[in-house]
C-alpha cells in the first residue's frame, strides 16, 4: 500500500513574482538582504509603499542560507533535489563577493560549464548565467582571477555554439535570447577590465625585497600554474622557482607520504618537480578552500560553514541529550564542489 503523508491535500507552495519570474517564497526567505533586494525588485506598476513594506518584512524574516536535501529516496521519503533551488537557498549569488567563498563557487561553475551544462534545466541555466555575471563583476572590481574568468567565458561560448542545429538553438528560443544577452553583458564586463599597474616610483620595489621574502611568497602558492606564471614574470622568481624546496613543499602539501613514495618508487633519481608532476597525473591535486559547503548529519542540511544553519539539534532538548557523547566536529561533513553536484540529478 503506498504511503500518503499528512500534507498530501495541502494547497502547495506559495509563490512570489520577481523580475526573474515566479519564485517560491521559502527560497526567498533563505536569501540574505542583498539577494532579496535583487530578486524582489518591484516593477513600476502597483503601489510602491505596499511593495516596500513587503520587502522589509521579507528581509526581517530572512534566515541563514541553508538547503535541506534528500540523501536517499524510500517509499516513505520521496524527494528530488533541484540544483536551481539549492543555489538560491544557499545564496550563491551574493557569496561570489566573499573572498573566502569565491574559489569554491568558481570551481563549481567550472565543473558545470565544462561537463554538465547540457543537462541543466532552463531555470538552473538562468541561475548559472546570473552567477557568471556576478563573477565577472567581482573580477573587474578586484582585478584578480582574470584567467579563470576567461576560461569560464570560453567554455560557455563553446557550449552555446554547440547547442545550435540548423542555425537555431535547441530548446526555448526566448530562454536562449536571455542567455545570449547575459553572455554579451559578461563579455562587455570582461573586455573592460584593465589591470592597474603599480607606481614605478613606489618603494619598496619587488626587486628590493630579500630573496628570503620572495621565496616565502612562492611557498604560499598552492597552484603549480601560479609558480610557472611567476617564473615568467620576473627573473628573480624564475631562479627561485627552480629550487627543489619549492616543489618539495608543494608536493608535500598536495600528496600524502605514501603517494610521494609511490611516485618515487620507479623514479628514485628524479628531482622534486618531476616527482610532483608524476604524482599529479596519478592522484590529482588536493582541493582546499577557505570556505566550504557543509552537510549536517543531524538534519540533512547543506550550509556555509561560517554562517551556520538552524539545526534540529539546537531546537530540540531531547535531541541534544542524544548527542551528549558524540563528537560535534564529526556531525558536519565538508562537501567539495564535485561532491556537491552528486546530490542532484544532472
């Protein structure tokens, strides 16, 4: 006999009209004030005072960005995790402007536009283009990560070109017109980015720093592409980038001692740069982010680590007694970008 929940006769979700279309009220309540003001931008018709009161009320009711997900579907629990809803509930649009969460979001966008963009729904594609536009704005303001922005744009343009058949795009023509307009805005922002050169008379200059200071700068880099680029930018860094210590510590950061031993097993006489290259091909690089999405094992909820979430463990005293002897650190599981996408059917 099929299971029927208590709310099977409920009237359904409450929806709110926004400039992006109709959105669920529950999703808007999870957004912060900045995203809420973007989504609830009122149209010219109607009473502005009433709309302003509605905005303020929704801002007061806004909670920490979080998203409940279904980990396993059963006869009693049938659920579907929507990517577009999750991105809105977790407030990815505003999180782009947080330097701690920027790299996590860019990596997630890179995975989507590289491999899974064709399997996204129209709503998810619209959210993705909005996030790309916010990334372009952030890059133009900070003048950093310009290379990653260019790679994202090239992959999106390649996908858009591959979705045409007989001169027309596959899918909704109106939706693709909006995508094209968003892509044009992103290209315009990217083309207007100008890197401000430092003042040549400003002291101290890079060449004035001791070699120990320049070496410490290289030791802080976790991406080998940054080390290679720095060696091409300055002859002082080119000398330091050839040192064995730089590549040894980079290898020790990304790989375990067992993985390094495996890479050196068949190449005992190789230098550390070669060992790093072999280990990278075999095991891949370690992913480390200043801020990551976490999964709460108590309430099956995704949330940002620094912001927290309204958890059942904090609201139910009886549930807190059950967790008295449990390590609280083990209740929150970090979710890398690749794992994050596995919660959704793409």
